C-alpha cells in the first residue's frame, strides 16, 4: 500500500480525477480514498491544513491502512530567491520552524528526543530525479521549513531562511516527516511553488494554487508508476 497525502482538497483532486475509480472510507473525521493505479494499491487523503492534522492523517494511513511508503503532494512558498512560482522542489530534509524552547538553551526547531532536521528517503528522491529528467522538469531539492503559520511577511520569511537555511516554507511537511521517521516508513515530500512567501503571498497563493497542485499531482502519479 502506498499513501498519497495532500493538505487541501485542491492538492488531491487532480489525483482522484485521474484515477476515476476509487472507494471512499470515512474515518476519524476525514475521508480516505482507496484506489489502484498500475497494479499499485493506493490510499489517498487530504489532511486539512496544519501540523496536527497532517500528523494525524499520516499516522492513520500507516497504522490503519498499512501504508509502506508515503508520498506528499502539495504547494509551498519560496524562501530561496532562485525558486519561482510553479517551480518544483522536493525536500531533502525538513524542520519545524515554529518549534521554540530556546528559553531552555536549545536551538530553534529542537525538542529532546527528536532531530531538528528529518531526512527524506534517498531512494524515492533518486526516483524523483529520474522522473524529472524524463519529463524535462527542472526539479530542485532543498530544506523545507514547516510551521502552523502562512508566511506573508518579509521579516518572518528572512528569519526562517536565515535560521534554518530553508528553501521553502509550508504547514505540514515536517510533521509528516516526523511520523514517518518514527514509524520507519520511507517518505517523499514534493512541493510546487505557489507563492514567494513575502508581501502579497496570499494573492499569489489563491491564483496559482490549482495550477501548482496539478503539476505536483501529475508528477506523483508518474513516480507511482515507476515504483
């Protein structure tokens, strides 16, 4: 079983439209879609926005539906000035930028018993690079910073970028990474850039959400086909 997870309906709708035939299972105040693609068993869901929702949904996909790999598809805001709207980025590692117990002498993003940076699966990343070459896509890699905040202030953008050397920011990835790392499930996080996380980001996000999500979802299906 392979899990495909997004945060919003717009991020998984292109997948469901492509698959057409699926079963809906309602559980834990959410809907999980079971489908087949190229002889692969899939469970697909959107988590709702934010770290807690994403962690809950990822855990259910692994524990209840027995997912053995997890692929996340969605959008993110750029921190790296070389990333532009509709560019594609996969996470080599992820960090929680809003995790703060610095009052006790710890660095930002750290709590005892967990890593600051969580690394994604190398084999899935290699596969993604191969798919990108086949499609003629300039797929980039980097650090993704996650927090329960939509970033649209330049000062906050600069702080996250400088503190974690992060390339993009979003609201779910690191929590999914923590779940997968804890449960020994290989994971891959793909983000299409929907905004540049600065002034006016909310307007760019609304305009480019669907087109960016479509790009990301198509790429994920191509990965599934090769797994």
